């Protein structure tokens, strides 16, 4: 019989609702007072949604030095890691063979000019004889052809001289761009060949720098589906901030300059490019960074404290809200993204709602609670702590002069000693 009573009692407890289990009776037999909870009153505001994207720093311009003529390197004219200006000489290749080629081209040009002058005089004499009908017409045509050929030979010799001078000038390898030059890959005495595979050095322009980040095509589709009303206003600040590998924020802001109109088939991402000023050379090509990019503007969004949002059994975000009758309601939320220590909620919460942030474990939907604003509670706690400090007695009170060091009354001052 006793066992049956225990089974019936256990069945009743199992069928009891969570709200009934949470409700406790008062010692006098009546209903317990409402459970105290801490709430935060929400306010609707306009929020700019940003996204953090990983990427790498790139030089805004990069040039690999390669020789355009063959020869032995006789001199390196730069300091590794230094700043170089455009057209600065960097390497010098042995120029002697190219100087000889220039001298030969000059001699060829002189010879061609002399032959052209002779052909021009012959043509003039034939013309004079033809006027007196002494020379035949065929002789005149031959003289004119010889003159034209000699003038063409002069132009060929001039072009050969120009080519020889260009090759001679290329024996001095110059900087094609301004920037910071890296380590030298060839030293004095090395053989340089025209258009060789390995560069002599690399110059990188790092002020400003580019930052290439990647964003998934799914995120881009999600942002675009927010519609034109979520687009950034024209007068809104569109600057991009940069987060370094150690978590610090880079002091200079940048801007989005271009986006690759192509989705990578292998990774499903789109590459975005930004530009940042780098006057101190703090950012170096190849550094890993994260860029915080503003991408949408939500009007009348609600910022909910993260400690007031939980997940149900299906993984959906929910929050407990206290209505005007101080009864707990459960709301299903539509969260856009995080915003510091808050969630940006577009649906499920409204302006003026009171979300529960403390005491969630002791309540459930449908229960009556005693809400208290978190700011007022913190102020009251601070005032109580100040009062406790003021009322605390001194730790080392002054000793009674009527007692001696042993704690006994002083016979000289005690009336009972008489």
C-alpha cells in the first residue's frame, strides 16, 4: 500500500507543468510573491551593419628588376631595404662591348651619309646633262634610284645607331617605379642575361597599400536581398577600419576601391580590394588582417543584450520579455548580426519591450514576475555599498583609559577599590 502511494505521488510530479513547479508556496500557506528579475528596456535605433572579412596586405605597385642586355654585373648601386626613386640607377653591367657597338654604328652612319652625298651629287649632274640633252633618260633614272637608295641606307644606319645606344643605356639597370627595394638576388661579378627568370631585386610601393579580402557569394546575396532600403545613405561614412593580427585597430582608415566581378569556382568567394594610407610603412605586403566593412543600414532596429538571448531546442534565437501585466512572454527573434555585446534584431522585439537579462533560470513563459531595470538596480547596489562603508565601526577603537594593559580596572581610578 505504501509503495502504491509513492508511485501515485511520482506520477503527479512528472505531470506538473514547469510553471507550477517553479511556483512555491509561502510559509503561511498563500501564493509566493512574484519572482524578481532584472530587465532592460529596449529602444529602436538606426544601425549600420558591418562585416569583418579576412585578407592580406598587398603592395600598391610591384616591379621585378630584370636585365635587358647580357653581361657581367660590375656594380650594385643601392642599399637593400632602402627607399628608391623612379629612374634611380641600381645595377651597372659591363658596358664595353655595347660602347663598341655604338662606335661601329656611328661609323656605319658616317659611311652611309658619305655615299648618300655622292649619290645626290651624281643625280644633280645627270639632271644638268639631261637638260642639255647629253644624258639619256635611263641614266637619269639610274642616278635618281641610287640617290634614293643611299638616303634609305642613311636612315637604316641611324636606326642601328639608336638601337646600339639603347642597349648601352640598358647596361645601367634603373628603378621603373618608386618604392622600397628588397634584398639583392645577384651580386657583383654575376652573369646577367636578358629577360632572365630570376629578378635582380624587387621594388614594392607600400604607401598606399592595397588590402584584398574575400567574401562568400552567399553573404553578398544575403546583403542584396535586404533591398534598396538597407543601402548605405550617400552621406554616411563608408570608411573601412583594419584589425591587425594582434587584435589592435590600425590607426588609418581606408576605402573600398574595387570588387572582382567574378566568383571563384573552387572557393565560392569574391575578392574585394581596399586602399589604406601607410606613411610609416607599418603595413607590409603579406600581413594577415581583418577589414571591418560597412555594408547595410537598418532603420528602427533593436539592439538586444546578448545575455538576454538564448536558443530553443531547434537552435532558434529566443528571448523572454515582460509585458505590461508583468507576465513573461517568449519571443522568436530574427537576428542580423552582433554589434559589440548586443544583437541586432530586426524582428521579434520592438521599441519599449523589456527583455529579461538576469533571473532567466527561475522563470518560464506565463509566470508573473517583479521586473527591475538593470540601471536602477546597479545604482541601488552602489548606494547600499556606500552606506555599509559609512556605518562600519573602526577596526582599532581607542582603549578605555580606565583599564590597564591586563584589562583589569585601574585601582587608582576605580571607585570600588576604596
